[in-house]
C-alpha cells in the first residue's frame, strides 16, 4: 500500500507571508502513461474538502494563482505565495497512481493565521 | 450546478450495518466520464477513501475495508449507496460522497478526482 506523509502537520503563518507543505509518497506516483496523479485539497473549518490542485501542478477552476503545486516521483510540494485569512484550514494531499479510482490521503496539515 | 447529498441514519448500533445514499442532482450519474466515491472522516481526524463505483456497477474498494463494504448504483434514481457491515465505534465518522470527472479537451484528458463533494453526514456508532 502507498503511504502518503505530509510535513509539517501544522503551521502558523503571518498574512502576506508564504507557506509550504510537503507530501512524500512511499513509492513513485509516476504512472505508465507519463502522468502523476497527485492532488491537493483544502478543508476549511466546517466545510467539505475542496479540490485545489490536480495532477501535481494544475490549479482547479477558481483556485487563486497564489496556490501552486510542484514535484515529481515521490516528493511533492504545495506552496502558497502570500497567505490570506481565507486560506486557513487543513490541507490534504492524495495519490491516485492507478487510473482506476483508488486513493490514499496524507494525514493533513493544519494552517493557521498568526 | 452539480449537487451531491448524503442521506441515511445518523445513529447505528455496533455490529449492525451502516447504510447511506448519495443523491446526485444537476447532472446524470450515468455519464461515462464520472466515477462516484465515498470518503469518511472520523471526528478530528483525516480523510479516508472508502470506495468508488462506475455507473456500470464496477466497484473499487479500500483494501482495509473491502471485506465489510458494498457500494451500489441506481441509475434510475440518480443515486449510489454505501453499506458498511459489522460496524464498531471506529466507524463513527462524517461520510462524504464525491465525484471524479475524467475531463477530456482537445485530445488531452485530465482526471479531476473529487471535484464535487456532498456536505457530509455524521454517522455515530453507539448502542
């Protein structure tokens, strides 16, 4: 089974400052089709998770460009260039190495505002 | 605008079967571009994928839950359902339904896993 490990588990950021979250997988997420199926979600307090990034680095519809995803193989990063108050919540990475709909989530990273 | 709505009992007794339904509105559950999934979140904890289904009835389950999970689809009602048997307190969680969309444009395809989510429903396992 693929294990997804996020670090840090929590971070406190001053508005306007950058933030970075790491997600490491226990095996390469590169699919034989050449794509990497790594996703990022944000779960705001009291809400359902929302898709931020798909396939490592593509922003989903409506996601501000201050969010960016990068990485390859087993190491991935979500960056927020300038944190805003509305960015608070828990961020999850998720792998979908199989084209079949089978997934594993990271344990989550809680972002708070200083 | 696509909407997903979970429904079912909020309280289930230990050893019994948890049953939930997700009703899809604003779109057809039978599209060849969609898979439908169940994800859960114990109170104060992270997300766990339970399983997914295609409109044809093909199912995919989390290996850790496979022996207890059944997911089915009713295309006539635009619904899909979750059954989890032999529940214990560890199955207490908010249960979400969500959609995966295999989006193709200009000859290039993308997989939007879980682009739409229901609001979630809390199921408590207790006697």
